[in-house]
C-alpha cells in the first residue's frame, strides 16, 4: 500500500498530500476523439461488446496514457453495465446515446437479479474485471488505475427515463410520488454498485470515482435522500473492506451542496464541474481536502492562447492544496488530440509559486 503511494502522484494527492508536480488525467480520456479508438470501435461495431472484450478494452484504456502520458488510466467501461448486468436491455445508438427499456414503478425491482450479482453467478461483469487485471499487469507503477461506477441516482435516471433526458420528469415524479418503491430501486442499485466496486478493487484498481452526473436536477431534500445517503453507504462499505483505496465523488451540478456532500458522504476527494467558481471552492472547501477539476472542456475546442489562460487560472486557484488536474466534464468527441497534448504540456510546465512537497 505505502510503496504505491510513494510512486504515484495521484494517490499522494488523493490521500491529502500536495506534490510540487500536479498530476493530470481527463474524464473520457479514452474515446471517439482518438483515431486509434475509432479504428477499434468501427471494427467491433457495438460499444457494449467492446466494454465486454477484455483485450480490446484494456488496449483502449491504455491508449490515452501512451499518447499523452497521463498520470492515471481510467477503466474503459460504462456506468450502464450495471443495468445491463441486472437484466435491463441497454443499447447505444448513433446520435441518440444510450437507449434502455424504461423501468416503471409497476416493474419488479430487479432485487433477485442483484442477489445473483452478489453471489457472483452473474458473469457478465467478469469481462470488466478481466480488463482491469490486464491493465494492472501492463501499466507502469506511476500511473494509477481508476475504477468507477455511476452514482445510484444517475444510473436510475437512465433506467427510468429510458435514456438521456431533458427534464427528468418520470424519475422525479416516481421519487416524489412513491418514495418507498423508488427507495427500493436505489437500494438495489446501491448494493449492485458496492458489489461492482468491490470486485474492481479485487481485480486491481487503485482509486474509485463515483459519477453522479445528474445530481444537479435534485433539490436539497432529494439530494440528501438519493445522492448523499446512498453514496455514504457505498463509501462506508467499501472503506470497511478497503480502507486505503481513495474514493472521488463527482456530484455534478451540486453547486452549494458540495460542502455538505463532502462532509456527509466521507469521500476522500471531490471532482468539481466547471460551473463551480474557483474562489468559491477555495473559500468553502477546506484547503487540506483533495480537489479534482475543473477546466471547462469547451476550451479544448478553442484558441490555444485562451486554453493556456484558463488552465493557469485553475492551477493557481488550487496551488496550495492536494489537487488533481481534470476537466469539469468529459472530453468532447470533436476535440483535436493536439489540444489535449497542449493541455498536458501546459500543466507539466506550470511552475508553482510556492512549491511544497509534503
Ligand atoms: O475514458 C473514460 O472516461 C472511461 C470510460 C467511460 C465511458 N463512459 C466510456 C464511453 C466512463 C467513465 C463513462 C462514464 C459515463 N457513461 C457517465 C458519467 C460521466 C458523464 O459523462 O457524465 C455517463 C452519464 C455515461 C452514460 C453514457 N455512455 C452516455 C450518456 C453515452 C452517450 C454519449 C456519448 O458520449 O456517446 C455513453 C457512451 C460512451 N461511454 C462512449 C464512451 C467512450 C461513446 C461510445 C461510442 O459511441 O464509441
């Protein structure tokens, strides 16, 4: 445990130590903006098949690390492998994004399927764990391997809305009108998420990130019930078994609820989206608490000089705390890989005003 911590800049920052060199990885660092990904994707056809092909998925996981020298590899998979493994039909359609057969309050709540998942008789996700084993065997020690899952609320939005949504009306109505049955769905997803994250750690991931991408559509009561409480149960259970694995929370859109999210979920670090003002983050989040983020990915599509200005603003704002450079959301598929290369160079060249190794 400790020896890894020494070699790895990301692990050091996520465990509360500031390093003079700022580590960097990007959400969606693997994917369609990379020609080497598009080539494999075209040959394979289906995105989900790719997620369940350990050799190809391991290769895709490592592509951005080889190309850009990132300090972390994130497992190539998706948050929607959970509903897929639980037996809900999931597909990814060109131009539409994910399409699921929507779940309604009248459906059975998949509880028996979760039990099967926990008993390890549901083998669909074994391919994901094999991907992890392959990446762990191939990657260098100074590159952290990040595993992940969607937060139960965010995964439930896809399961109930049947895909992406503009107003999230179906799920918000279910959660409000029938909180008991909706609570069982969230409970079921929380159990499945715990089992999935535990298995990822056993296969070799060194860090976890929980993507709560649609946290921002809830009011503070909903946020407490459907985001904070399930996240806390995930963190408590995983920490009970694996106390040394840092967990990053990404409560996208949570805005002023970020401090209470940090306090109550007990995550080790928070990933900030680009709507969080830098000075607000500096004043409202304790400067010993590890932060990740939060460059707007749109700057990767713009003028290189502008990119440099905005990267420097983020770096300066978080210069005196444990920090991992990232975007506020995923890399856009229109991004030129050269912009990402430039971004990595800017971060590498950055000279801290007051370098401080702890
Ligand atoms: O590089 C990485 O970040 C690792 C792999 C990863 C993917 N999805 C691959 C992917 C990760 C961590 C995710 C997380 C994910 N998936 C989230 C949370 C983060 C976020 O973006 O808010 C969500 C909400 C999903 C669900 C999902 N998957 C959507 C809405 C879509 C369609 C939109 C899109 O960008 O295509 C996907 C598909 C998806 N997931 C692709 C990739 C590389 C594109 C698949 C393709 O067509 O090749």
